[in-house]
């Protein structure tokens, strides 16, 4: 990328022209800057000056249209042949404007054979797009590594970007690899301009979702302990760094529970607030009226449950596994004990 020489000085001069009513001179100088920025690959400044051109003279349609064409042509020309070849499906799924904005928000990375790309349990927040080479995908099932699908050019996998979540997969390069990565912040910036982009990218990820169905059919389970569907009221509080809970108490509905964790439904009106719970430590009481169970754990994922009603599933992992007896009061057909089992894991720093 090449930024025009003396850009701050030239921009200041243009703004002085605008302030003194010399709009024709400002329009001409802005157009020249747009041409230079676009030609040098500085698309952010080219777009910024185009927007300023529109503010200066909204009726200068010929210059504005020409500026848009120049920027789009330059952005298109900057897309590598390798990327175009690997991502024909992406071009078909997105509009030209969406495709170019996405491409220029990506970062390119090359890795050697055998290099780990992502490890299970990582908080890496990105969408990974395979442009060259092959990546092996694996997960831990009952204490052993199970090799899953191989990712080839034109395939996408994401974690902790569209939905807040720890990675449950590990990715390792099986050959020399080139990947393009979209991190969460640029992804969220794109969504402000293209609100439907997340759904289109999710559709491209959908073929990978069959992996978990295959595991279930083969009776392979990634979880150490069996989980049981249980419908109960819960309350929870967010824990501070000193392990004391904040004063506010929130309510939800238990979905399922095991010795190692639980999931509950919570209504979150604003989508962006999902991430406020991710990675936080919670103190949870199940069936608070009867005080069936108190436990603490860390939020490892927040996923969609009923998008129309703004209901999300909050997944909590306990730091220490519960005793089997602690779950008995919650299971169907079990007698009430009247006791309050407690599982307080050690402080996490």
C-alpha cells in the first residue's frame, strides 16, 4: 500500500478550501486524492475522501460515480488470482461490494506443514478461510484425539467470532498452508455496513456442522460426563475478580446439566451483550426456591437458542467436577433431600 505524499498537509488544505467556500477547488483536489489513494491501494483513505466529496457537493454525481468506479476497480485488481480461484463460491454468495469489503478486511498468513493453527480451548476470535493447502481438524473424545474432516481451499471454519465460544476443535497444518483470517473487530465493522453478511458466511460454514452429527452417530462423545436434560429455574450472579458476586441477580431456565457443566437459557435483548457474559465466572443456584444446587463455573460459550425471542444458551464449565450425589436431587424421579450441595472450585487467577 502506498499513501500519497504529504497527505495530512493536502487534506488540511482541502478542508481550508471547504471552510472558505472554495468548493469547486476542494472537489477537484479531493478527486485527485481519491485517484492517488485508490491507485496506491490505500482504500480506507480513498473511501473516506469519496465520502467527503459527497458532503462537499452532493450534486457532483459524475465525479462521485467515477470515484466509486475507480475505488471498486482498484479493490478488484488487488484481489490475488489464488484467492479468486479458491473462493469462487464466496464470490457467488456475496455481492461485489460485500466480497471486496470482506477481502480487504482479511489478513493473510502462511504456515508450514505440522504447525498448529488453533488449539482446543483457545479464545482466538476469528473466521479462518483456507486458500491453499490442507488443514486437519480434530477433537478430544473421552480423552482421546479423534481426527475429523480435512479442510481444503474454499472451506471456512470459525470460532469465538460469530458466537462467543472457546474452540472445541484443534486445527493443524497437514501441508504448507495459506489462510486468510477475519478477526472479530473487522467482522463487527463489516456487519454495520452489511447486516446480512454473518448469515451468508454461516451458510458457507454449514457443511462442517455435519461433523458433530457424525460423531453422535458413531457414539463418540466429546464430553467427559453424560449430560441430562433438566428443566429448572436458575439464578446466577457474575463473580468479581476477588471471587465475590456482584449484587444483581439474573434469572434463567436450565437446559441440561452434567458433572462438568450446565447450560441455561437467558433472554438477551441486544445481541452485542452476549459477549459481556463470555469468559466470565458465574455463581449459579439451580431451583433457587428449593435450593437444589449451588455451583460456580466459567462461561465457555453463548449460542443461539431461539433467535426470534432473543433467547441464548449460556454454557458454563465447572472448574471441578461435581460429585454424582450433587446431581441426584435434580434428576427425574429422585426424592427431595432438603440439602444444598455446594461445589466451590479454587480461585482462578
